[in-house]
């Protein structure tokens, strides 16, 4: 099988998604802005899995493109692209200034668009591929204004990418996380990661555009 690229491969869900795909003998390129991505790669490689750490900030278009190109150079055009990067914080309407909203929007939405636009044309030329975006906030919440706006953008972006690339064989979908993720509960990141694998394995005639994970640890 060709590899997977996980952008936003930090602790928690990003690591769980990376491990889920790696367990299927898929080499995984891990993209994160923190140098801790090296530790995650070491952990996966130590388990006998195959992982390549790549450090890039999703707000830096040149660095993000370079990381994606490095992933393709190492493993070929990926079968799966996962965008999991996000700025998750509490902020009410009017609390953030313009620059802070722009930063949040760039990480939460524009980075996903840039990543998909860079990889999807190659997937389309091959006639197959999966792009999975981490969603959330199915109901807007004034306590999480910038995140609510960003996840609404992710939902719309999923539809736009599906319109553009779905007809040529690229499955675009979102996993919407409607809970706080807590290890050892029904909101365990490993349980949420199963939805990414499920979406990737769906036959074309049975594609879903969204799976919502509702846990007991509510936002």
C-alpha cells in the first residue's frame, strides 16, 4: 500500500491517526511544527512501523509544500492525506484582534486547503486517493468563536474539495469530533482514529462525507 501523510501529527488524535494507518503496513509521513514529531516517529519506528518526521508550520506555505514534497519523494503520492492541524482555544466574540483571527483561520482552514490543493491533483491523475479533514464544533459555540468559524470552514471546504476531486476518484471527507478527547474513555483518540481508517476503506459507491464522533466528555 502507498503511504499516508498526517499534518498536525501531535500528541493525541494526530498520533493516534498516524499509528492507525501505520498498523496497516502503510508508511506514514508525520508533519508538525513542533520538534516533538521526532519523538512520535521514533516511537512508531520502535514499534516496527514506518514513520518519517517532517517539521513544518501549516501557516508557512513554503515549508508546508516542502514537507509534502519530501513525503512524496520518500513514499510516493500518498493514498491518504489527513489534515489535523488546528488552533483550539476559548475565545468569545470580539476578544481576538484581526491578526489573531487571521492566524486561527490560516491554521484551521487555509492550511487544509493548501495541503489538499498540493496533493489532490496527483491523486486525481492516479484515479484514487483519500483526503480526510478533522472537523469539530457541529454546533457553533460562542465560547469557542474562532474554532467554531474554523470548523464551519472545514465543513464547507470538504464539500468544495469533493465537488472538485470526487468525480475523478478522490474521496474527501471529515471526521467531526463532538467531544473532548480523553484517553481511556469513549472519547479516546484511538477510538476516534478508527473513523479515519473506516472512511479510507469505503468503496467508492459507499463513500460518506462525514462521520461524527460523539463522546461523553462534551465540549
